[in-house]
C-alpha cells in the first residue's frame, strides 16, 4: 500500500520532470486508463446482469405462449383460454409466512349476498357470457374503478354492484398476509376485438394459405372472440399470474378457502373444461353472490351446470 503510494509519487515526479517531446502527457497518465478500464468492466458486468434479467423475463412470456400453443396442439380445439394473449402483465409476489385464512363458517354475509329472485339465472350476477352465450348488443354494466393499490394498472373497472365485495376480499387476504393484485378485470368489446384481430393477423402470417374465415376459426381456439369472454361482464377478475404456475401459490390456496364468503367462485375449474369450453384458469374469479358461491361449491357445479340446476326447479 505504502509502496504503491511511493511509486505513484515517484511516477508523478518522474512524469513532471520528463521532457516534453511535442506530445502532451499529463500527470497520472497511467492511472486514468486503469480507472477507465475498471469503469468499462463495471459497465460490462452491469450490462451482463441486465441482459440476464431480460432473458429470464423472455422465458416467462415464452411460457405463456407455449401454454397457449398447448390448447390447440392437444386437439381440444373447443377449449379456449380466456386470458391467454391478453397482453397484460403478471404480478408475482412472495410471502414467507402466510395463513390460509379462516374457512367459511357457513353463515352468509349479507354484505355479499344478492338476495332472492324467482329467476336468478336472469339476474346480472348469474349471467353467462361464453362462446355459446355471446353478449347481447348494447350491454352496458355499471362500472366503478378498482382502488389503485389493489390493481396492477390505473383505471381498472369492475361492476359497481360487486366492487365492495371484491375490495373487501382483497383486504381480507392482505390481513392474512396474502397479496392479491387484479391484473385483468372489465374488458370492452373493442379491446377484445383488438386482441382477437392481433391473433388473426399472426395466424395468417404463419399460414398464408388460409382464408380469413379459416384464420379466425384457428385464432378462436386460443383467444375468445369479441363478445364471448366473461371479462365483458365486469364481474370477472384475474389475480396475480394468469398462468398455470398460479396453482398452488398462497393466493390460490387462500382464494379456494375464502372467495365464496365474498361471493366469488373460481369460474373455470380443472374438471369442468368440457362444459365451460375454457382451459382451467385457477386465477380467474367471478362474482355470483355469496349464497350462490357457497351452493356451487357444495354441489361442485360450475356456472353453466348451476344455472341448469336452478332452471330445473332446484333451490
Ligand atoms: Zn380471466
């Protein structure tokens, strides 16, 4: 250390005493290149770290598209992912110690109840929107903006009649140490049209021999056609990570144990894809009202089955 110092002092004096031969050589001429080299090394290292991060996030988007691919390549063409290709980012979070919350006590909380109706299947809270039940023209639900801290993006909308249930559920999860973030909620038909048109364009690029209609049919195996997705109702949300990896997370476990208390059900369960026409989506929750959510879970019925069950005169 001391020697280095002496060396640099000696060098300083030496360079100062050195006669100038036309070319100007300022003091510390060897120190500056060393500093530049060190700075370059630091920049290269930081660059390498950033590149590694970009590559790993590319991996996760590759996962999304590979799961999209699987819907069409396994031959189950009728089964669609509601949320694939939504272009909306995922939010991940990790909690160290988490309680799965208190299970339902069996009591219906009146704040999340929708009340009696002679024909509940005709009410807003049991409305089915799907390929078999496209949205009617002029559908215009009352909407409110989801509290920013609960949502991944600003100005995300949800049905005004159920937004308190949604926000109370997210707050209750937070009390149990579980972070739920809404990454997708109400979608306009125009937005779904954009997503669908994007998909058709990509299909036609990959298969130039297809007619427009054939390309649309192929696109529809992966992206729901405008007017046929549940997000149009304003009653559906996706939480945190719209990918199969959502399964088994603390959010997944908490929702399975608690969502029905707030009137929400997992809309596209694993064993119901033949009926819903949608691949299992553990992250996609739908408001139906607390009494119906409880009943659907007890009976192990998805919304299509439950509506048929009610229409058949059961209560
Ligand atoms: Zn969804």
